[in-house]
């Protein structure tokens, strides 16, 4: 049995919030060790057995595979009769971004085959949330239901897939509740990575249900094939609670398996079978093995990115097609996860918003966070680029390699610190010509046996592989610059109720203080005052998170205050003096 599966291991936390024993000392590891730890953590996604623990099912458990078969058949039915039908993929944060990526990619594929585009995506906070973290709408079940209601107008058959890795987001709970009230039209599917017993039970404001109640009702309805719950345990995240990592990857694997099986059944008459689904999941496991067989090269990129961040330089991902979008997503998630600055890691995609193809169109007028086109990079960033910055190109053999070369040439005039992650699919291109353009190229060669020249599958594999590489680079770089304490995201932004609870847990974990004491320290840090007024302590969590959204480093400040029994100003001065949060805490403890 895995250590984290034992009932006594962090018993009060759901799997998705537990700390992973593999990465306990990640903050003391070197780049190669970091990548090896991430490799092991990600391998847990494909764990074959739950080691006799009946509490957990895994991705390859027969009950999970069977549910994937059933849901794929629903997709097949809709694709065969697309009139008045819709498949909605929805989620918050990373889950919504994965929903967006899949819905837009598959709609594009359908359009290119002159078929009706039947996919739609919903992300809490709207399209702005694709590029920036908009976590407060996640707490709003009514907004979730309303957005889904609007999407379903005029439809007679809807397959709704709601994703909440932690089985926790009120936005998704509200949508699922809406589905349960409209089962004649909508079949709801819930994807997440906790057993239903561990779904969130915290009351939702102005709401008669909580997440667990909804998940339980869906579990019951699954017997009548009216609703489905897909919730394998894939193990705790490498950085505790950071569901952008395993949660996002496992969501991608499950959804792509379902949707591809549905498409192949509808378009190529390929029957959806248990073994076929298992085979597809095994292919994704192979993607994991192939990607992480490049540990040394990946570790070298982690190191380069960390050096850039340490020198107050930047990391830029320049990608083509959806690989560029994967880059933008990875970069944008560093801000709420590590308390990173917006300029630290940034992503750009060729053709910007026309490549994104998002519902709300070009968002570039909303400000610098929404500037994502390679052309913008060339105009605004390139002139000031230096060797302190790390530039990483993301492309595959299917991209316009002349365009890749031309941009590489321009970048080389400013920095030699230019790298690439390149996907070789057929081996028909001239890799040597491309290799000479970069300081180093991490070339991932895909055996044709894996995708049999199926372009959709090839693309999905390259995307997941790129996601793993970039998650490793951005996480590793922040770990090496001291932004993680053991395996906790200590400088998280406290912008919704889930993150508020996580912040208090982190403070309890490191100080051993009581819940009430930790919450008071957190509120002092959020409001920037030593003495809380009565009104402040009693204000609701939403109010606290709105204020926290405007403040930086509230958890590190609260932690140092608790450890040193000092004031806010003293805590801030420790943190200013030490860039590594663990060092700041150690220093203030030495003085006690
Ligand atoms: C949704 C989410 C995460 C994000 C952060 C806040 O989580 O936005 O994607 O990383 O943890 O919550 P979930 O509903 O998928 O569990």
C-alpha cells in the first residue's frame, strides 16, 4: 500500500490536499532529483492497483474503465445525432483551461471534417480566467448554474462534464445540481480525484447542498445510467494541493480517452470496448515514460530557468499551435501557486488569439497579462532580452519550421540562452538543421506505433508531454528559488474559500498552533493590522478572500508572525531579508 493510502496518513485531508511522501524534501533537492520526484508522482496517475485498499479506485480499475466506456458511448450517440445536441466541458482554474483546450481542439477538428461543432466549454470567471487566475467565481454555485443554463438553451440532449479535481468547487456543484434538476435533457458526468467520501462538505453560502451531497446523488443515479462519477485516486500532488499538475494531466488523459473513443465509434464504426479504453490509457502511460526518459535534459532546463529567476531575469515559452497554449497556461498558473511575479515566466503563442479561438475573442486590450502573440514578444520583450533570460521554444515537426528558425535567429541576436522542446513524429524533418539553432534541444521522438499516424492522438500526446515538461520546469525553478516550503506552496494567493482553508492548514502544519490562532494570524496578514476588530473576525470568508486578492505574501507573513510571535512589520523585514521562505522562518526561530 502506498504510504498516503494508509488511513492514519493525514486522515483529515482528502487525497488531493494531502502532501505526497515522494516530494517531502523537494525543497532540498537538486534539479535532477526534482525531476525524478515529479516523474514518480506523475507515474502514480497510472498505478494499476490500489494495493487491496477498497477505499480507492485507480485510473485502470475496472469500475473506472467501465464508466469511461459508458460515457464514451454517450459521446458517440451525440456525435451521430448532433442536431440540438451539445457536449459541455466545464471547470474552474486549470480544470476549466483543460476543458477549453479540448473543446476548441475538437470543434476545430469537427469543422475541418465539415461536421457540426458540438463542444462548448465553461470556465469560472469567463475567458479572462484562461490566462489569469480568477478564483472568486469558483465559490459561486448560482453563477455556475446560470452559465450552464444559458449554454443549454434550445438543446434537447446535453452531455455535461463537470471537472473539480478536489470534488470541491461550488461553481461546479451548482452546475451539477442544475443537471440533476434537468435529467430529461442533461446527462451529468463528474470528474475528480477523491473518493466521494472525501468530497467537500463545507456549507456553500446561501445554498442548501454541499459538494459531497451532489456527488453522492450522482453515484446513486449512476446505477440507472442517469449520471456518472469518474473519480480515480491518482495520489497527492507533488506540491500539496497544486491540482494544475497531476489533476490537470489526469483530467486530460480521461477526457481525451473518452472523446477520442466516442469519435472513433461515431466516425469509423470502431466499437467502444473495455480493452480498447485500457489500451488508450496504456498509451498515455507510454507518453509519461517517453517524456521522463529525458530526465537529464529536463533537469538542465529546470536549472537554467532557476538561474534566470535568481538573477531577476525571466523565462519565456514561445510555442506553436496548442503547444503555445500549454505554455501560456503553465506560465499563468505560477502567479497564484508560487506568489510569482507576472513577468517571471510568460508564454506566447504564434498567431495569438486566433490560435486560442476562445469564445470571447481577442482579449489583448485587457492589459499586459493578455498579450500573448509572438509578434507582441518581438515588439515588447525581444529588444530588452539578455543572457539572464531563458527562452524555450515549443514546437513539433508539424509546425512551420522555417518560421521557427526565423524567430530563433532573431532571439539569438539577443541571447544565447535559447532552448527548445521539440516533438519528432515521423522523423522526416531535418533535426540537425533545427538543432544548430539552439543551445540545446530536448527532442522527444514518438514511435509511430503509439499514434499510428492519427493526427488527433499525436497532438494530444505532444500536448501532455509538453505539459509535463513545463510543469517540471516552472515548479522546479520555483522550488530552487525557495518559493516552496517542504512540498507546500507556502506563498499561495488566498483568493477563494478552498485556498483560505488550505492556507490555515499550512499554518497549522508548520506552527502546531490551533486553528483559531492560525486563522487570526492569517486575517492580521490579510488586513495588515495587529488587532482585529470584532467585525473583521466575523466577516464571511468571501470578504476576506476579496481583500487577500489585493495583498501579496499573506501566508508567509502569517507564518513568520506565528513563529516569531512578532509584528507584521517584523515579519515583513525577515521575508525581505531572505528570499528563501524556509530560511526566513529558521532565522526568526533562532532569535527566539
Ligand atoms: C480548481 C482550481 C485549481 C487551481 C487552484 C484553485 O480546482 O482553480 O485549478 O489550481 O487550486 O482551484 P478544482 O475544482 O479542479 O479542484
